[in-house]
């Protein structure tokens, strides 16, 4: 099929098309949107410089070079996969720290998926332990993607974990948290959204696919202390490449919003805590759907031989 995939248990945690290098899972490109939020210095639109001898309001065209940061921005990636998000942020001159619990995943990303060797730091440790011990106000962005095997590690979705994520972000930092679930599963989605909302004033959620809300899909939560107004403009998409997978995914992201505002503001909804964490039980139906999806994605011989 001209692709290379990384398997972990009965799950594909990432992959790339060999011809183009694009990710086979579009949701990983949603994380790029942490740098496309108005009101932050990292927003590419703010990189356009006014030229004195041009008409008022004229701006220089956006280029890949103008999208690069100054090198002062820092990002934390929790859960590496094949390194799509880490590689993308690194290419934008963001200093990326990676936390990955499985050394084999890190080695595979390096050897087979072109993960940059000169990231800011790599920590082969438990994500919850790392965020508990990390210094406050360190990161501009946190990309949190720990789904595998049909479920997420429940301890990384509790209120205490989210509080730690908020603590280690800078005052206007942005969290991008991938949650794989069923959009119409209002119980689970509601409690996850409410949990995030106890630490962040602004929360939005976007599904990778929203054609059938009763089917499992990836949903990326964005959260911040500042408003989340995205600036995914046509000229930005032109620079990225409108017809690349990355460009198409980012171009369609805003139309796939899942409205979680009611959950975030519902004080009657209990946040998920370390002592009350029903996610393992609530994710059973998602795990079953995921098992069938994996069996349908590639042949039985793949699962038997690899």
C-alpha cells in the first residue's frame, strides 16, 4: 500500500505514506493549530511585516520562512507515536521536549519515521510522573496524545493531571489533547470536557471525522486561559499546500467542531478525579469499535505476521 505503520499491541499508533511522507492519520496535523491562534506572538499572521512605502494595510506574502518561530517557543509532546507533531513543531523552530513511556516507540520513530535527532529533550518515562515534576510556566504548547489499544491511560485525563498540565503551561499557553471516542457518547465526552474546563477558561473540540457521530473517531481538545480564535487562513493553507493531507485536514478542522461549551460550563457534571475515574469502564464500547476498525484497516495476515 506504499505506507509504513507502527504497531503497538492491537493498535496502529502512527504511520506515513512512503511517497509523500504525510501522516496516514490526519488528526495529528490538528496539533499544528496551536500556532494558529490569534492573540499569540506565534500566530503566523502576526509575522507579516508592514512595508512603509506600500499602501496602508499591505503585508508581505506569508512564506514557510515567515511561519518559523524565533526559537524561544517551547512545546511538550506527551506520547510520541511516530513523531508527526514533534517533527512538525520542530520544523517551525519550536524547541520540543518529548515524553514517551516506551523506548521501542522512540527508537522506531528515529529509525523508520524521520523523527529529528536534535529535539530539545527526550524523556523515556511515565507522562503523569513527568508533568507532576516539571517546572511551572515552562511550555507555550502541550500536545497530549496517549491513545493506544482502544483506550487512553485514565490517569492522564483526571482533574489532577489537567491541573498539572495547566501549571506547566505559560500564562497564555495552549493545550492540544487528543481523545478517541464517540461524539454521541455525551456521558464520557461531557465529563472529559468538564474536567478540562475546571482548569482552563476556554475549551474547544474538533473531530477528525464527523460524518457519523455514533462511530469512534479522534477528537482534539484545545484549551487555554485565553480565547481560542483560530486563524487558518487561505494564504496560510496555500503555503502549507492546500492539496496535501496536512493542508486538507487543517482546512477542514473548523467545520468539524464538536460543541462542548455546555459541558464545560455545567457545574453539575463531576470532573474525573484520581479517586473517581470511570474512563476504563466507559471506554469498553470504544475499545470494541477500535478493535474492529483495526481489523478492517489492514489484513489479518498483517496482525499475524507483524
